[in-house]
C-alpha cells in the first residue's frame, strides 16, 4: 500500500467505536496518568499554545486545556475523530481553549513557530514519513519550545510474524522504532532530546486490558466484533505474541521530550518564555 492508503487505513481504524471499547478513552498505554507525566515534563504554562498531533477523539488536548490552562489545538487525519473531539470540547465548556482540525501530520496547516509545545501520543510510530513529520513539528515550534511524545518502541528485526504487516502497523507495532532511533529522528529535524524514559509496564497493562475487554465482548457482543472486522481467531495469538515481545525486550513504550534550541542559546527554556 502507498503512504496515503496507509494513513487512510489507520484513520479509519481509529475512528471506529470498537477501538474505543478495546483501548479506552486515551487510545495509548499509560492513559491519562502518563499524559500528565508528559505534560509535567514539558513545563506547560497557562495561556501557552500547545499542538496535539494525531489528537484522536481529543482526550489529551482536552486534558491539557482543562488541567494546565493552555490553548490546545488538535489535528487528526480522521474527520470523524475531529468532529467527536470538537463536540467533546463544547460539552466540556472548553470550546474556546480546545480547537480540532482535520489534517495530515506530515503537512501541518499552521504557520512557522507558533506553538510553545507539541505533544504526540502513540502516533509517530504510525506515520509513513517520520522524518517529514518530525520536520513539521520542528517548524511549528517556537525557539525554546518543547516536544513531548509517548510511543511504542520496537526492535523491528526481532518482531515475530504475528506482529508484522498492515494490521500490526495500525496497532502501532510494525513500524515502531527503537528509542534511540526516535531521538536520532528528532535530532535530524533540529530537536535536542531532554529526557527519555521507559514505561514498558504500561504496554503490558494495555495488552491485558485489551484481552479482558475482548473476552467480555466475545461473550456479550460477538456480532459487534464481527461487524467491526475483529478476527476472533487470530486476536489471542497476536496478543500473546505482543505480551511475549514486551517481556523479551522486543516491544516497549517510552516517553521522550525534546527542545527546539534558540538560534543563539542552549534552547532549554520552558515554553512561553
């Protein structure tokens, strides 16, 4: 499949209700607790402008707008997700501080140097052109602005057959990279890594969560799973392979922050300064 087809498949998959049922509101390991840890690492300040790349149904952007008092812009490839996120913002009384746009992470529809911080959770691993996406993030960040990502890490040479192919790519596995590779990718875009943390236990918890919810839906709503295209025969083997891969160090989850240096300084000032 070409890159645009891959993006469309990912967007279609993550706009389905069944994904929300299996993954929960945050759609990523660690949930909102890890999002808060990421936000704290970014030293967000009230009134600062933050971009959430691949914002899904808006969970992260809405949390940042509500708890940290920032102006949060979210961008997602799926129009259905954008509509749901904007509706959630209005329902929460946050429509003036959380705005969602349909668009492409590799072609961000924003001017240069307008954001104090950018976040992206469990998304960079799915982008077909990762260097282009990293360059776009660097472009829209102000000097001294920070990037925070949480993402799947993978030793792709050691992935078992069950964790390869398009389905595994949509599941944030097949095109994930080792943590050092992400740092190198950001460095090539002009971003300097500040912190890198491993949170592999969050990956195990999400796999267990998906297994439990899948088992429940298998009993209570098998037709819904079938209508959504969930392969009940293959799913247990994929989940078992993913769990074993985390245990063996092949798969994991990480939090990484980076800064866009000032042209004439170290570039490690908090956003908004």
